[in-house]
């Protein structure tokens, strides 16, 4: 039986169709630049509480859909909820970002509980269910996107214990003890596959893998810790759900984007701000969609600078499968009215 033809613009683009004007959404579209987000965040008190309270997380997921009518709604959660669900202590310190108890030796890795992820993450799957039902009622053309961090980027935070400019400890460990680091990566591949399939079972219609720090790696390490685990993860997802499109975002990959596109099996490539979109179009397969890559700083600036950047992206991508997005997450100082202006511009094609 042929696969049913999707109706939603974002799913059509992911299936390889040159939908025009292109479907759009913005990374971190639910967040602190929105006053209505800050209100719910204050009500929840703590970021992890917000992520594990389905009614609040679903509400926050829908805020940018109500305000702007985006084509994609991304589940409100965080890539660090997988280590959290594996039992690694995590907190989000005010003004400091995430803080975790570092995992750097065999004992710490053995203490992780990948088998507990489905049970501990149950509130997140409930958020997916609730959000999908709300979208069906309120925004039936909007696609619900589930997500996880890629094994390498999640391992960066697990090993380092906090954010970092270069994740030197993690990259050093990968060279010094590849056996140990490989064990961590493998348990993340398995836990992440189960976690994403549970999101899909709860109603996520597409999945995105955030690999924010992939581009820090030397080419040999990029192949070993980014391409190979991502390919395994995508195979596990496709085995269970061949219909489910996957967006891969190996940020700062540069020319290695071509190999990543060829070997991982993803349907769509997220493109970061520093990459030329026309070059990316030549580096991926013709039916592979691209997603990106407006500079979040242009969105903060607004006006003619924003208009020029957005038009140049549209001009480069017309006629190929494309999803308009930013090249990295929206910043909290972004004026919400600049987002409204961008949506009008993209909708006009
Ligand atoms: C590396 C990474 C993280 N989280 C994420 C990444 C990959 C993408 C990227 O590179 O930005 C991904 C993420 N984080 C969040 C989402 C939700 C959905 C959405 O995009 O709207 C998604 C998809 C919410 C969030 N995740 C976080 C916030 C801010 C928390 C708050 O409200 O206090 C939000 C809305 C916290 C977070 N979470 C993380 C950090 C480093 C921080 C602190 C930085 C900050 O405070 O902005 C880890």
C-alpha cells in the first residue's frame, strides 16, 4: 500500500516536496522572549517542574502557535531531560544554565539507569498527548515535533557537568578512553531511541535531533561520535516507525554536513547560521529537506536588515523542500513583534 500523502505543510516538506511559501517554525519559539511564557514559568517556579507538568508544558508549547500560527509546534521540554530520567542529578541554576553531577568514570556510567527513562519521562509523553489533542482542536495544520539531544551533545553536558565553550573534558575523554566514552554513547543511543519512540506513540509527528556541539569535533571524531551513533539511532527509529520523518541538526558541522546527510538516514538537515544555504543544497540529496538558517541577531535587529536576510534565504530555497527557521535558538531579548513581521514576510513567499 502506498504511504498516505501528508496534508500538513511541514510534513509535506519533510516528505521532499517544495512547498511554497515554505512552512516555518523557530527553534526555542516557546521561551523567555514571550511575556506569556514568563508568566507560566513563574507559576511553575522551577524549569524542571515546568517540563514535567503536562498541563503547563502543553500550554507553553501552544503559546507561539496561538500568537503566530507556526507550522511546527515543538514539544516543550529539554535535551537534558534524558540524563535526568537516567537518574543523573540536574538543576537549572538562575543565570548559570544547567548543572549536572559529572559522569566521567566507569562507576558513574554504571550508576546510570537507562532502563528507567520511559517511566521517569512519563509526564513528558503525557505532554505530547495533551499537546497533540489541543493542536487537533485549535491548529489542525500545525505539525507536532518531538525531539531529543543527539548522543554526543547530551554526553557533552553529562561529562562536563555544565555548559562550556569547548567541552574540552568531554572531547579529551573521547580520545583518552574511547571504550568508556563509547559505552556512554551506546547507552544514550538506546535510551534516546526508546524515549523518541514513546514521544511518537504519544502523538509526535516528526522528530528532531539537536547536536549543538557536533562541530567541535575533529573529522575522525565527528564520524565516530556523531555520524555513527546518529545512523544507529535513526535505524532504530525507522525499524519501529518507517513513516516518521527525522530532522538532524549537526550544528557547526561545516563540510561534514554532506557525509552526515548521506550516512545518517535523516529526511531533513538543520542548517546553522554560519552555513551558506546554497552550498548546503548542493551537499545533501535533492529530496532531503533543509531547515534554517536565519541569524537570531537579524531577528533581534528587525527592520530592513531582517527583511534582507529573510528574502535572501527565501530566494536561495525556492523550488526545493525547505522549512524556514533560525540557524540557532531565538534569544530572550528578541522583540515579539519582530517575529510577527518575519512570519508576515515568509508567508508572502
Ligand atoms: C544545548 C541545548 C539545551 N536545550 C536544548 C539544546 C539544543 C539546542 C541549542 O543548542 O540551543 C533544546 C531545547 N531547550 C528548550 C527546548 C524547547 C522547545 C523550544 O524550542 O521552544 C528545546 C528544543 C527549552 C529551554 N531550555 C532552557 C530554557 C530556559 C529556561 C528558563 O525558562 O529559565 C528553555 C526555554 C534551559 C537550557 N537548556 C539547555 C541550556 C544550555 C539551557 C540554559 C540556557 C538558557 O537558559 O537559555 C540545554
